[in-house]
């Protein structure tokens, strides 16, 4: 469904994405992981058409994003890490606006909006301005909007941010069902425990380059250890010892934090 071939994107002298090749299949949930500044957001913004890569090609359902951007974008729905919604609009108005932009019929917009707002338990507040919503409620509106147009690809950046426990569990089931029905999901997150239980495959990038991709077992074989995703990620990205970093932050040179970490 999605194929990146030698993608490169620079900001001046900074190479944000460096010859990145990656594919995502239909019915697959791919977790895109990397440290801050690794190039995840730039990669995602190239996939959804918000940025034009300096080199390489992106195919979505066989369509070249550069040659036919509208056809590709119509099947992709993107939820950024910080969703910027029209705060003066109500959730109902916001979904109606998006539906009309995608040429949906008024009847379909109304029925789908009601289903989604009820599902995310915000239907009773559909006439209130989004600007008065909490972070979690705003995230629910953004999630509803991402599903409104019946996309075939979901690109989600930290979609669980601000959500309560119940909605988090529901959303994970929504993504699993979406993939089972043939949808494709790219999921960016720093919550590795969630990724470990949700993703079919993991891709780890750093400094704009792909370090590894595959199932959790594939990554374990690559690293040569039967470890959690958290430890695999640390090894692949050559992250420092978190216990040492914690002591540095707290100004503790006694080594007690290391002892606690070893006990844990």
C-alpha cells in the first residue's frame, strides 16, 4: 500500500531523511520509532503530502505522490502529534466541514459523524466549541475526523496523547479492526509497551536512516538478544544507560540509582 524508495529530505545543511526505503502492506500496522529528531515527523509529512522530498519516490496504492497527489491523499488520513483544529467550530461543524471538503453527501456526513461522536463518547457535547474542550476531548474529535472519510491508510502520530484509559483501549481495538479489514496503519509513538502489543512490524530510524525493520522477533534476531522492545530500541539507537542519565539529571554520583535499576 505504501512504498518509499530512497527518500531524502534536507533543511539547508541538515539531512532530516537520508535515502530511506520502506514499505507497508495492506492490513498491516507498522510502528515507526526513533529518538527525538530522528526524522520520523519529516518522513510522515512526506508520506501524507505535506512535504515534498528532495529525492526519491513515494507510492501510495501504486500512485506516485508527486505525479498524482490528490488521488493519493484522498485515501490517506493523517493525525499529527498536535492536532490544530478550528477551535471556534463545534465538533459537529468541524466534521461537517471536513466531509464537505472530501465531497461526501450531507446524509453520509451526518450519519458517520453521529456514529463517530457517539463512539468516542462526545456526542452530547457536539454543539460546544472545540476551543472549550480538554486535551483528551480535542484528541477524540481529531480521531473522529481522521476516520470520517473512510480512509484506506491511517497515519497517526502519538494518537493516544491525552486519552483516558477506556478510550485508549477502544482505539487500539479500532486500529486492529481497521487493519483486519484491509486498512494500513503507520503509527508513531514513544509508548513502546503499547507498540509491542499493537504493531505487526516495527521500523526504527535515527538520523534519517533506517536502522532496522521487521517483527519483534526479527529485531531480536538482528540484535542477538531476547529482550523487550524498549531494550531493543536502546541497542539499535545506541542510547545511553538510562540509570546513568537519571543520576546525571538528579546530580547523584553515589550510584544508588544504578542499584535500584538493577533491582528493578
